[in-house]
C-alpha cells in the first residue's frame, strides 16, 4: 500500500500455466520456466517470448541419466575418483604435482610425479609412507641419485634396506600432509568436476601458484 495516496501498488498477478509442448524428458522441469502470460488472455497458453527463453533455465543442467566419467578416473573402494600425487620441499611448498587415475598404486605413479616437477634440480631425498616400501622403486630412484626414505611394512619378508638413522627423517613427512590441507582450502579442488584431466590439473597448478605467492611474496 502507498501510505501517501492510500491505494494499492500491487501489479497484475497472472497465473502460470503448464507448458504443453515440451519433450517428455523436460516435463519435470517445465514448471521452473518463467513464462510470461498475455494479460488479455491469461491462462490460455504461454507467450511465444516465454517459450523462446525457457531454455535458459536448463543452462548447464545434465538431465540425461547416465554414468559419469572422464579421463584419469578409476575405481576405488569408495567409488570412482582421481588420485593427486605431490612432492613438497623442506618448507612444505609444492615442487611437483601429478594427477592420475585412482586405480594404480602409488608406487607406479612415483616416477611420473617426479618427472612433473616445477624445478630443474632433482630432489636428493624423497620421504614416503608405508605404501612406498618397494625395493624396485628404491633401485629406480637410486639410479637417478634420489634416496627414498620409507619405513618397512610389518609383514615384510625380505631383508631390511632402510637405515634406522635415515628413518629419523620420516618425522618430517607431515609437511606433505600440510600441503594437501592447503590445497583442500580451495573448494574448486575438493571435488573434480572437469571431464578432461588437463583442465583439473590446471586448477591444481593455479592453487600451487597461489600457495607459492603467499609464502614467498
């Protein structure tokens, strides 16, 4: 109500009618469209302009029931996903990032992760968890001049290859966990929405750039 003139300011309230000419797959979302009615024939049918603009409501809506997929997506115990591998320096800053399918084991992805490093120098040491207890991986990195530090599993039957004095460096592994916590602060990286893994990896690189800029500039 207009307090000065004492009369109603409400406009014409027209009713929304159903959209009869939509496909059967879009019948459930037909009520979401904003269809403008002609005031001279309200309720007789939707206006042509409203029909032309009804497609805007369906922008970026996947209405087709199908299985989601994409490149570098593999099965896990909890479903399907993408595995993100990373290497951090002594300060916890990222120096290598690699995205791959979640199905392969970390041992098979360690070499590819090192090759995707941002720096020219090869790291002298790599600290990993129990998953990296692999003699072939130790030998492969030793040929490149990289020392792999990883504790042995309890069910290991082969002779021990790790020195207890060197394993004291394992307490610094929390820095790589902190790096992943920093990456998880970017909501765009928590869930992968991109079909192409290159697009997802580009967002991860952007997050690494922001971390480096905040720490050193």
